[in-house]
C-alpha cells in the first residue's frame, strides 16, 4: 500500500544527509511539501534540488539547531514557505560521544533541546490545520543499553524515548500523535559507519558481525518506518518507539 501525503506539509530538522535526507525524499515522493534544515549549505542545496524534482514545494534553510532562537526562526520560515505544518520530524544529532563538557553539551543541545524547541514551535502550526498531525522523533538503539563508547549520546537518546511518551500523552487530546524511531547502525556515503569502515575496521566488523542479516541498515529502511508512523496507516499508534535495526539488539 503506497503512502499518500498529498497536501501535507512536512518539516524535517536535520534533513540534508543520511537518514534525514531519505525521510525528506520519501515524503516528497509521496506528494508532500517538504522543508529541511541543517548546518551545511552545500548538502542542503543538493537535497533541495532532489526534492524539487517531485514537483512539490521544497524549502531549505541553514540552521544551527543548537541555537534556540535559530530553531524558532527556522520553524517560522518553514511554516511560511509551506503554508503550514502537518508533520514534524526531529532527526538532528550533535553526535556528542566524549564523556566531557563538549560531548554532553553537543548531545543535550541538539539531540534533546532541538527536539524540544522545534516541537514547541511547530505544535501551534500543527494545531491550526484543524485535522491533527504527527511528530516523529529519531533516537537510536544506543538509548537501550550501556554505551561506554558514547555516554552522552546514549543517555540523551534514552531521554528521547521518555520525552516521546510525554509528548504523546500531552498532545493526544489535540489529535497530534507522537512516536519515535530507534535506528541501529545505518551506513551511507559520508556517514559515521562508512568512515569507521576505513578508519576503524575492527569496530565496523564487530558491529557487522552483531547484525543477523549480515549487513548494516540503509537510510531508506528507517525512512519507510517514519512515513508509516506519520501516515493514517498508523492512526491508532502514539507514544511508541519502533526499533529499526535488522535484529542488531538481539545479539545482546
């Protein structure tokens, strides 16, 4: 059953590369008008050019999602460009890995607070559409278990699980569903795992061996689940976290 988002307005924070790019393209392919933001202007321009090929409104803007006022300005600009907002996807990550002020600061500012701020800014627009809407937060399987390699990243991703349930409880009466997706290890050009494949093959191969299907995931495989959760097909689903990891967690 194909997805149909004709007439819907979708904002994807962190939408220029990897998972975010695939999410944005998936919505555009299904007929939605799409806005994306990220810090890198070159990747943004390239992804926006891809989005325009589907014939729908495509908006892109540079935004440092660690900057609260910048998040507010971006959501306002996106709503203006699209004529409103129906769906918000919070995908950005600061990738704070080190157990120090810098690592914690990056993860809290982008992975957590950008999600909070973008949601706060987008919800009034979603309410105004009069027909409900959807928020999908992107977390990680790192949030499920201890992560000595990336303490702040894992802790903040776990916080997104809890925040999703709270958002869902608060927004249900307004007809807004909120869900979360927890991807496993996803490989794409220029991404973290492609770099590990070259620079840290021991780690890459250890992760590869932990996945029963014998490969890392693709961004499109995460995007498909996001589209499902935002669609009417998931109209009775809210407050849930869906793991998309090819069985990676099964290895313990």
